C-alpha cells in the first residue's frame, strides 16, 4: 500500500493530555524527509536533540533524575530501525511529566528544541486544519481505491468489505474483461490514458457494480460528512458514481482517465488541484466573516486576548500566519492553537499577509 510517508494522527485525547500537562514542557521537531535525512542520520539527530532537551530541562530547574525520566522513552526511537525507516516529512516529540508523545507528520519543519511552560504547536498547525482533508475515489472495473488525503499526505483506506473492491466482487459476468481506450473528455480534470470504462455492449451488470460502489460509500464514511470527495475514472464511470453516491459531498470536477496505472502520490497531486479552489474559497469566506466584525470584540488580533478566549472555548476560527518562526513571541499563540482544537474550533492558515501574526473570529 503506497502512501506519502507515514503519518500519525494528533487525536483529541492527545490534545487533552497536552492541555492537562503541568510543569516544564518539551517540544522537539526534526525534518525526516529523504534525501536530507536517512534513517541513520535521523537516529543521530534524535539522540542529539533529546540530550539537548535534557540539558535545557536541568537549566530550567528540573532535577537531573526527573529530566532523565521525562526523556527516557524517546531514547528507544534511535534504535527502532523500522520506525526510523517509516517517516514522513517531519518528526515531532512532546514531553512533560508523565507524558510522552511521538508523531510522524506530513508538514516540513525546521530542527528545533524548546523547553517552556507550553508546547510549541505553531510549526505544525497545518496538520490540525482538518478542513483541508479530502477523499479520492479511484474506480475502474478492475479496482476500487479510496484515499484520505491532504495537500501533503495521502493514505489508502481499507474498504472493510463494505465497498466492493472490483467488478468481480459484484458479478461473475464474462464481460468484465471488456476494455476501452480512454482519452480526456475536456477541461473537467487531469488527463491520463488507459484501458477500462463502460462499453456500449456491456449489460446492466456493469451499472449495478458502479451503483453498488456509490451506494456503499455512505455506509463506509458516513452520510453526514463535509470532507469533499474527488472521483477518478473515465467520464461514464464518474457519471454513474455521481448518480448513485450516498456520500454527500462529491466534487464537480474529477480526475479523468483510468486510474489503475496511476499511483496514490499522483492521484493525491491531481486531487489537490481539484479541491484547492474549494478550500481557498472556504478560507476566504471565513476570513471575510472575521473582517466584518474586526474591532467589535468578535474579531480579535491581540494574542493574549485570543489565548484567553481559546481557553474559554469562545473561538470559532483561528487564523494563523505560518511565516513566523516557532520561537517568535510567547506561548499565547501555541496555547490558543491547542485550546481552539480542544473546543472544536477551526484553524485556517493565512499566508498572503492578511494576518500579521494571529487573528480570531469569536463565537460570542
């Protein structure tokens, strides 16, 4: 199963544990994308950064034995060869008394070690923007693939015997080997060539197959989801899937052609181009709502005020300028990121200068 590296979810329970942690907190970031970091390089850097964090804890007044205990679980990373081979863009380590968290992430970061009264989340805030996730469904008569993707990552999902994996699962008809040479049908999507599709001579079994695939999507993913889905397939297959899909948000445009010979990486790239305008429009609309109330108490740009509002659960949408370094400012923004997510708020990355540092649209 191909994916763009290995990616670990930062769960709601993890965020709760971060928020409940007391005392000095350690944040370590390490870029792990090849070719800059091969496994042995990563092992060496992890050892060095963990040792650096121990020293910083001691300098912050933590007894040396306690500092050693806080970081002890990270020592095993340097000797875990399978883990070191299975990396994404970056590695993030978080530690506090009684808490150790390790994540392989899909966003690039600079090497960084920090000890403070807060965790540093700003460099990876894009990983918390779940509003920018999308699905890709690649379908031919030979194969069904469902991918969960972002701009930087893609993971193939298990169909769990709910969605058919191929035409053969639905019918035993001898017509399943019939093929067509497919070409782009216009400007609806990315073009690539291959064999597959619905020939005029094929019977209702083919239609039944695509109806079964479309109808079962809601059972697998849920019928009240807002994460958009991009279809990949020849035009007539996509039409059949759109007509039968029980999943509520299917993108108008699609990736045109037979997806069988196209990698997950390529589908992720093509799919992002399809959904990028949709996400940009949503982000612009959210920022427009902030601009409409800016200066009224419902639209705030002062980091300390935003931090307090986030802890109180008042933030609807937090806008982050990603260009600032992790060490810029105090813990206000990092605390706001953590508590915005804990209280089911949204995070939007604004990189075009409209946000100088941080901004927030309040719920009340």
